[in-house]
């Protein structure tokens, strides 16, 4: 799963539905794999509110090495959070 994610351009957003199509897996299976990668430290997620009734936007940062807290904070700064 991580290899599939990292093979895309840096600007590509990680959508479980898109990964499910590419990997021929169920969306639930992809979400489970994403959670496992996040628990292992290879993916870090941030949910940004779009205000009131507009919901949230999820940003996922992925790396072939574990993402430290310091690196994650720098990535969040780039998002202007």
C-alpha cells in the first residue's frame, strides 16, 4: 500500500476510495491498511475544518521513513495550520 501511495506525485492526495480501485481492495480494507501505516509512523494525518457545515479536509503525509513529530510540525506549517 505504501509503495502505491509513494509512486504518485508529491501533489497527489491520498483518497481511500482511489486506492481501493487501484489495489482492487475494499475501501474498508484500505482504511485498515492506512491506519496500520499511521500506527507504524509512515503516515501522519491532519484534519482541517472547512468551517461549520462544510465538513473537514483530511491531509495525509506519507514517507518511506517514519515521520517524526518535528517533521510533522514542519509539514503542518507548510499547510498554514
